[in-house]
C-alpha cells in the first residue's frame, strides 16, 4: 500500500459517530478535523496559558497557542518532505497541547499530585485525548469533537492503557473511547512492560519531533529577549556541566558527554556573537533558523516492515547528532530559565494557587448535610448538572474538578484565587469563571 492509500483507508478516516453531511463541503476528512480543533474552546484557552513565561508578562513572548502554531508549521514541513498528509499532521500538532492546564508543567505536576490521593492521575497528553474524545463537543448530543481515527492516534504520544503500568498511560476512565479507537485495529495498544516502546503512529512521531524542535529553538529566543539567557553565558564551562548534569538526569540513555555539550553551546555563542542583548533581532532568528532547518531537513521516513499497512509501520529517522543537539538546546532552556530562582518562585506560587482552588471546589462539590443547599454553587451554573450526575462519587468528582481547573487560563485561575483567598472582598456582581 502507498502512504496515501494507508491514510485514506476507511479505517483511518472513520469517526466514532456519523458525520454531518454538508452539501457543497469538499474538504477532505483531515481538513474538517483541523477546523474543529481551531474552533474548539480548548484551543482558544491556549492563548492564556503559559509556554515558559506567563502570558501576563509580555505580549511578544510565546504562549501555548503561539507555540502550537509554530509546532504545526514545523510539522507540516516535515510531513510534506516525507510524504505524510500535511493537513493531518498540522491538525495533530495544533491539538497536541490542548490538555495542558494553567501554569504549564507546574500545573500538570500539582494536579497529578492532588489526584493521586484519589487513585487517579493527571498527564497532559492523556488529558488531550480526554478533551478530544469526551470533554469538548462539536455538536449537540455528541461527546468530543468526533475526529478521524488517524487524527486521534496522531495526537497520542503515549498509547498505553492504564493497565500497562506505563508512567504516561491514558486514563482508565477513558477506556470506552479506546474501545472504539482500536476496535478491529490492524495495530493498537500494547500492554508490555513500562520500558518497552509503545507503537505510535508516524503522525504522532512527526508531531512529537516538531514539538521538540519548537521547544528547543523558540524558547531560547524568548530566553534571550527576556535576559534570562545571555550570549556570554553559553561559553561558561560551569553552564556546560550543569546542562550535562540535567541531561544525565532526564536523558541518561543518550550518554552525551560534557565535551559535546560545550561544542554545541560554544558554536551557538559564536553564531550569536554580534547580536544586541535583550533586543530580539533578525540575526537571532537567522541563527536559530539554521537549527530548525537542520532538524527538519534531516528527518527521514523509514518502514518497520517490508509491506507497511498501517501508520504504525513507519518510524521517523533523525540522525543521533541532530537529536543530541536538540536535547542539549532543550536542556539549556531548562537550566537557565525553568530552574532559575525567579521562575521557581512563580512555579511554587502557581502550585499553591491550584492546590487551594482544587481543595475548595472538591469540598464544595461533595455531598454533605451541612452543604445540601450550597453544593456545587461555587461552580459556574453550566457545570452544575454535570456535577449532580456524578451522584457524589468521590473519585469521579475529583476528576471533574481537575477537568474544570485544567480548562482555565492562567489569569482566570489567578483571579479566582484572589477573589476567594484575597484580603479584599470580591464584588458579588462579578460572574463565576466558566
């Protein structure tokens, strides 16, 4: 089968529910999915969620939505180069971060910690799957956006069932969605040991690599423009050791020596030599664009079997030298920005805000004789019928609260916390956040 035949097969373009027949609509299935993602409420909220820096700090720094747009552009180019449907990859790239809660990975970490007490988990990619198949609604009476099978599998970076024991599995509560997704599948979920590589669609592999590229390059540009990173920092041997230590902790299988880290960062410093600090310049984009071009153009499509039949029968081949450079640049941002004391303080504040709101909502949402008339009244009115349908189940209510908090922007979460826990009484005329 050709690549086109694989992705255009009925199995890959099938939807969980019958689609609406719109006369005159000549778009292909993946273009329809692209539109549904762009017009979803979950995608709109990404403009108010942090990538690295808070959306409230500066108008020109990247948010989750600008990051997603850049990932989509990079993913489209890779897909075009290797022959995979570009509009499918672009749609998956736009959707890849829908599950991220407010405050970036700090929000993800604290929601996971809070849910563990109820036998649950929180993970960004699993939450994205939940949004696409359950929480968002493209039309009345239908749960989820009713996307094509190829689009949903293209978004799943970690296609493990909860029973697999994998650290980043999909939620057990979403098993019904998985039954359809992999029903009669020619490829599907694995339940091997946690260390085994999951079978991923080539679309998910391209999306994941495009995400790494955008993360490694564009976050450096923001770090340079904010002053968290200076060109002269890159020549510091102490920084080289810190970056290598971070890699040893997070990516020990790569075994990148400090000499390779020093070479990559010193070369980057030399290329940036003439730029003015703290001011974004065309030279910075030109230099960083060289790395994007390398990472994109050296990507190759290869088959895992003689006669590929499914999107999981391919893998994206990238030279080890390019992957290492990408990982070093990502570790550079983590070392100089994410682990900076100023950022750590903000991350601690963010975790406190989410913890306070989670505990407040959960207490108000669970049944109690003392709160019979006020149960759920802290929630926006549209959320209350969903709460009542949970019949007081503690586990399901905890997931419900996490779903709600994850859907808020950074600013909404901060305003809500200030309104409830601040020293200045809030106006009763301000509507609840929905």
